C-alpha cells in the first residue's frame, strides 16, 4: 500500500471465507482494503496486534432479533438491545416486525420504527416487514422502501396486532413476494395440530406438559405446507427457528429439488435439552420449545450436512412479570429467550465439543445470515467488506451473570452457566465499539452497500 491505512490488524488466527490463517488486515474509510499474509508490509495510522489466545472473526450478523421498540420498550429497546449485541460481537441485527407497537406492516409503521431507532443504535440495524391479513397491498411499498423481507405466522403470534395468515392468504402473499423477488420468513407451526395436542394438557409448572402441547408434528406439518406452496409459487422462503429435527429431511429434500428454501435454528435448541429443564423454570419457555437431547444432536447434524443454514438468536425478551417467574406457570409465561449477547459463546461451547471449527461457527453466524438478507459487505473478512470485527478468545471462559448482561431485563436461562469463549472487543467499520460512548450504528436498507 502506497499511503498509510487507517488501521492494520495483525493476528496469527483470522477467520476468512476461505478458512483460518495468519493474516494482516488493512482498513481504510471503514472498509477492508487488504487481506494479506501476516508479515506483509502494511502501514497503518493505528496498528493492532492481537494476543496469542485471540482470533479475529467478522462481526456477527443476527437476523432474528425482537427489539420491541417502540411500544413495548419495558421489554427491550434499541439502546439496550444494540449494546447487548455489541458486547456479544454482533455488529448487525435485523429487527422483527412484531412486539413493537405499531408492528411494521405498512410504511407509516416503518417510518415510526426508523425514527425511534435513529441515534440510539450501537450496531447497524435493518428491519423486516410483516405479512398479516389485509396488508397485501403494503408489501410492495415496504419492499421498495428497503425492508429485508416479510415475516408471517401460521398460528397466533402472541400479540393481537400481528395475526396469522391462513393457507389461502399465504398463497396470495407468496405470489406477491415472488413477483418482487423478495423473501418470506415463516414461523412454521401448524395451529390445528397444536390445538389437538393441547386438549387435556394442563399447562402449569410441568415442562413436560408444555412440551407435549407444542409437538414436533406441528412444525413438521407446517414446514411441509410451506415447502409445497414455495414450490408452487416460486417464492423464496426461509423457515425460522427450526426446533424439530424431524423437519430436516423435508427441508433437505426440498433444497435438492430446487425449492428456494433456507432454514435456521437457534443457540438454545443447540445447547439445552428438554429433559434438563426444571419444572417452573419459565425462563426456558420459547415457541417452538426446547426439545429432547436426541433431537438436539440431530440439529447439530443438520448444520453439518447443510439442511440448516444459519444460527441466530431469536432474542425475544419480556418483563419478569410476563415470564410468570412468580408462579412458574408455562401456560401463562411469555415465550421467548434472551440470548443476544451470549450467542457466540453458547454455540462455540457446543460446536467445539462436537468437533466443529470456528470457521464453521463464523459461517453459520456471520457470513450466511448476511447472505440471507443480501448484505454482501457484512459478515466476512474480505476485501470490500465493512471492517466489522469480533476479537474472540476461544479458550477463555465465563460464567453467565444475568444481572451483568446489557439487555433490558435480567432474565436468561443461561444464568449461572459456564460457557467457553469470550468476546474481548468488537469493531464497527474500523473503529472499536465503546458501549459507554455515543452510538454510531447505522440504519440499513435492502440493496444498499
């Protein structure tokens, strides 16, 4: 390089799209301009040498975050959520369209969401739109205004202002999104199957009763419906938070047949086993639920063979009152797990035990989520990408203290758990992120680089 760069980072271990190697990374104007062998003659105004026990990863991309702001900021907000993201090595999130009031189902609501987020985000933030009954005409304007796709439910979402689509409505939505070459993301649980399963099941303190009320079959049936309609309409579809391993062969076969389909799972499905969830421990409640240990191992197999594409948090916090911590009643408790700050350590803890590499984890949690939403300049250490980095110490450890996490309410099932891997620093566009300094995250739009 003729002129000094803004920043040079040198490390014995750097995870790039081609694997892990010793590299020197050159940064100018917030972008990566050089990825060279360690020892290359890169000169920078700032030069950083990572410690021997540190690995340079790209900043993570979490495409499944419920910020709940505006309207339910007592649950979570942009300031608290993005500080938690930054502390966990996540430099880009995409916010879900529901649990905020209003939900992001039209242009007016998107404008409210953007104005609320502006000037209080520590990381970069994009937005999903919502597909609900009656807003078919809003999908094209939302798409043109830069949402990254559209979320729908096939059963009640838990909030009245974001109702589910029936299968006839889903067909119309898929056809419209296909005409836009857009993306539909689906909470795939079948309402009728769950209604049948819930008959006679008392959803009190027993986790086993709650699990029986949300059976694997509900996911399997819904995924089969979604695949059939995606095949029929040509719509690009992403299946959210897969917890049933029995759905994986359906997903893999559809991909082999050329259906435009991707799928995700979440850290909690890869870490916790249903047999270990204590009765009354409603901090573990999520929908779909945490399933049995044999199912957990099959989800890891799904990541290995490509049936599952990405791992994202589904960070869905609420207040302690809504989690029914006083009664431990799974029937009353809000379903959602808070993990945005912890995802990398959680997944690495399980991945390392099963022989996966940091390159695998980076692909699932950075590169592929960025690809899902078309952010080719995010989630990778490559020339032309944003200089978003996570400095990670994979052999260091931590014991989770919920009270020390940055999300708004100190509730998480990981409290007290010993995890492997510590995020020591996060960089956004070539500058270290300081969550005590003023925020400098940006609001993202689909199609912008």
